[in-house]
């Protein structure tokens, strides 16, 4: 009987030890879980803070309709109509042309310009309200005879880009007037579904440029069908129906595809015989 009681006590002791061990293991697991959870929360909070800080520093968003707040070191933006034309000594004028000296261009009104081309007339209406400095430059070139006897050197017919490009006396796409114009980005154009571009509607007259900002000069393009482009090309006028009929005729003949399918010199050679303002 003594032996049996001893055995029972030992068995109960072992059972108690096992229960205590299991409780200890469960407690340790709970501690590990609590630690992992708290670390995860800290990581998420820190990551969110870093993300918000970096976005706020790079791209501060203003309320709808409000002007973005410029960084403290930013120079004040030029007032509309305040012009600057920058000479390009390393890229001399393709044809003699004066650098405009106007610093305060009119910001309202329109000017009619008549392009007489080898394919027919292309009347333009320049809009000072949209791009006062660009209009001033274009009129200066027109009055200097810069565009007379110059080719329209490029035609695009591909999906999304349908333009006739003119304004380079060399006909190579590299010539300019010996100076550049500050960009006057368009406003009010319908955004493209991608959100990265806008639609330049049929009849638009806009400045050509390189990928660099403020690189426009004398080259311009005539939009004969709605075209999708980034909102970086200065819109400074429109064509009327007579002008569109001329450009449509050139476009129907197509391009020589020298720059790729649907991009090259127009198969129907187009020369601006004269440009006059009235």
C-alpha cells in the first residue's frame, strides 16, 4: 500500500510538472506574438511616415483651384506677357532674323497671318491671350520675311499624331532663328485618358520644340486631326477651314516614312511662298 501511494504521489508530481511546462511554453508563445505584433506596428508607422514625408517634399499638392506653394528658394514666376528671348550663339539663325526686343507683350486680341503655300492658302489666327510672347516672336519672324520660301519639312499621319511641321528654312528639322522662347504651356485642353497627355484639337497651331524646356524657336506645327501630346507645346493660334482644307490635301498624299511609318517629309512638297500679317 505504501508503495502504491508513493507511486501515485510521483505520478501526480510528474503530471503537475508537465502542466507547468505547458503553461510556461504557452506564456513564452504569447510573449513572442506580442513582440512580433508590436514590431510590425512600429515598422508600418515608420514606413508610412517616411512615405508621406518624401511625397510631401517632392510634390506638394494644393487645394483645388489654389496655386501651388513654391519652394522658398524659387524665383517668382514671370507675369503673363513678360517676355525673354534667349540668343543661341552655338546655334546661329538658319536665315537672318532679329532677336525680338519686346519685354511686355500684349495679352489680348488676335492677329491674322496669311501663309501662301505651294499647296494652297493657310490663313492663321494668332491669339495673344494664349501665348503673348510666342505671338510676338512669330510676328517678328513674319515681318522679317523669315518664313518666305521655306519648306514644311515634316508630316505625321500615325494614330494619335497628325501634324504638318514648318518653320525651318534648312528643311532638316534642326534650323532655328538664333534664339529660343520661353514655353507658354497651354491651358484648357482636354486630358487624355492616360492622364499624362492632352488632346490638341484639329485646327490648332502650336510651337515645335526639343525635349528640353524653353527650346522653341521658329518651327511650328499645324494639327489637322485631334492629336495626343504632353501639355508642353505652346498653343498660339488656329487655322480656319480654308487652311485645314489645304493641310488635309497634303496629309492625304502621305509622308515618305523617312523617320518611320507615317513620319517623314510630305510626299506632296509644301513650300511657304510668303507669310504676311494683317
